[in-house]
């Protein structure tokens, strides 16, 4: 286990390198196949170096998830927060998320893999782990349920279940990720525009 001493610039850079390599390893091999040893091999260091920086795989996963959330928030937060209406926020969420898939495909695949397959040594799932409060607050504002609830309560959207509609939107965006993963030529940005139109029609008042 690492001590709480201040890390040097070199150590910070090494940690970032390990996290980045782990993201791409998980995206390529799947979470269950991405052992600490395989990640270390891809970084080009001994497994002991990875464990020096992170202690165990749970600590490494926590660092990976923090980076995945950071990059997603960085892309989505400005465009969603810039919209004043629920419809605008929903469209911005869809466009930004599809744009994120286009530029951060490995990150999105790694998050999907960890979310589906991760269990800590104590048996906890990803959603049960502690998240930085600032990231948690940002993610809460970006959540589809939050946006859809806003639209329903303001009367901007028709009466609908925010949970059910959020599940549909999330599934549609995930379908774009799966498609671009098997067909690199798939235009996920244009797909996002189709989704904007589809869910505008699905949520608007008659």
C-alpha cells in the first residue's frame, strides 16, 4: 500500500500512464481478462511497479473510474449546463455523449466493461464504490433521469416515466457504441442527430 506522502512529478506521470494503459487494455480484452500483470506488461514495467503505485486492483480500478468520469464530465458538462430548457439539455446530452464515443471509444468501452463486470474484494459493484463528491455532483446534473424529471415537472415534456425513458435513451446511445466498435466507419455523430430527433418526438407534448 502506498503511503500518503506527496507524489513526485515522475510518480504522477507514471500513475497516469498506467491508468491510460489500463483503460485501453480493459477496452480491448474485457475487464475479466485485464489482469494487473497484463496491464503491467503493456505499460512495459514489472507488476510490482503497478502495485507500488496502486496497492491492489481495486485501487487501480478506482483511479481508472475517476479518470473515466473526469473525461466524460469534461466533454458533457459545458454543453449540457449551457442549455436552459430540458429539451435542450436532453439534446445536448445525446450529442455530447455520442461525440464522446467518437473521440473516447476506449474510455466508454472500459466504463461499460467495469460497470458490467467489476466486483471489489468485498463484493461491491461499481455503483457502490465511493465517488469524489465534486464528480458525483456533476454526474448528477448530467444524468438523464435528472433532465427528464425537470422536463416532466416543468410541463415541457409529456407525462412519462423518467426512469423508463432514461433507460431507452441510454440503451440507444449504448447501441451506437456497440455499432462503432464492430464497424469503425459507422458515423456515430450522425447517429446522435437521429437520436436527438427520435427522443424529441418521444418526449414532447402532443
